[in-house]
């Protein structure tokens, strides 16, 4: 069975590094928030609603809405471009992500941090919806809780059965988490001296993903003709 490049560990590792990088970026220079996952925003929305702070509710509702819109757009791209032979639909998603991140880099820090964080939430929703498997197993590139649970679960199954496939699966999840941490470390180091424009590095990494997917597609096509 032919494995898609978008489901390889290499792509998953790069995307996880981008996810960690963006979390460090938004926390370091965009208002000390984590824009990748929306659990915190949903909790804070509830807190504001309990206090009848409706402006606060709106503040946290906007990035949640941006995340939802990203899911809809990713699915629409998948539906419309799945039959394309020259360009994989996930490559289109990656190009959109990269374009948005490069745009964020030109937004000044401070007054426009909210807009930057909303756009990062949008980018992360595109990525979370479009890249959901590595080597056939479900995973996430913009958050680590599910990956950590899966790593522990697979390690438990290995301890019970001694089947090597469970150990290998656990190792892959741990590797994805490690690259997420690496991305966060690099993001923290670069955001300090580069400020808001540090997000350009994440955009460049996504362009690399785009190119890697294109190269692999060509390789698989040649193999199919052999």
C-alpha cells in the first residue's frame, strides 16, 4: 500500500516543529497567549460569560471562530481539489498557511497582536484538519496532549504484548512531541532578537513541506510506472 508523503514521519516532524514554534512565537511577542489550541480560549470565554463581561466574551470568541472557519476552508479545499493530479490538496493548504504567516510578520507588535493571534489560530486550524495521520496513526501537529496520551497508550500495549509495532508507534509519537518541543525552543530563541518577523521562519518551514510533498509525489509516480 502506497503511503502518502503527507503521512510520513518527516512531514509530521516538520509540521510539529512549526506548531511548537508558533506557540512560542505568540507567547513571546504576541501578548503571552497560546494561539494553537482553543481549549484555553473556550475556558476563558466561559469565565467572561459568568462575569457578564460581554466584551471579554467577544475577545475570546473571535479566535475560536477563526479556528472554525479554518476547518471549513480546509475541508472545502479537500473537496474541491482532491482530484487534482498536479498538486495535492494539502499542498494548497500549506501554501495558504505560509502566505498568512508571512503576512503576520508585517504586523507590528502591540496593538495588532489580537489580529496576529487570530490569524495564527486560523493557520493552525488549517494544519490540524489537513494533517491528521503519521504512518497511518492519528496525531496532531499543533498540540501535544493527544500525542502524549497515544504515546503512553502504545507503550502500555507494548508492555503487555511485547509486540514491537506498539513500541515503534510509541516512539513515533514521542518523536513528534520532541520536534514540537524543538520548534518551541527555536521559536523562543528567534523571537527574542527578531520580534514579530520571527514568524517568517515558520512560513519558510511550510514552504519546505510544500516542496517535499511535490518531490515525493514525483518519486511515487515514477515507482508506479516501473
